[in-house]
C-alpha cells in the first residue's frame, strides 16, 4: 500500500478552527496516518499550540489556500458531509 499525503511537515495549511469556527492558518508540525485492515486510510495534520497541547485536523478539511477553503465552505453539501463536518468539530 502506498500512502500519499496532500501536505508535508512545514507546509502552510488553512482550515476552520474547531473552537472558534473561524479560518485558521497553521504550519504543519506533524502528519498522522491511520490505516485499517480493509485499507481505509485516515490522514490528519497537526500543529503544536504549546509544549503541552497540540491540535490535529482531518485531511479532508485542510486546504492549500484561503480561497480553496472558502470555496469548500460555500459549496452546497449533502447531509452525510454535514454530519461528518459536525463530528470533526466535536473531536
């Protein structure tokens, strides 16, 4: 199995902050990859907030530019995607 990530450590990424629900820009501090037996792969990007705290964001809600993020949040979605986004913001 070959796993390819959209971003690398040090890249600038844009997402929606889980607490404030505002646009967030951060440099990727670490990349996490989770894979299951049936080849489901989940990739997330993390940022260290301080020496005791870090945050991670699913690859599906991380973007290379502010414009890409704004395009994503303004597109109509089906109910499955809305539930996923709601779940991501609770994590």
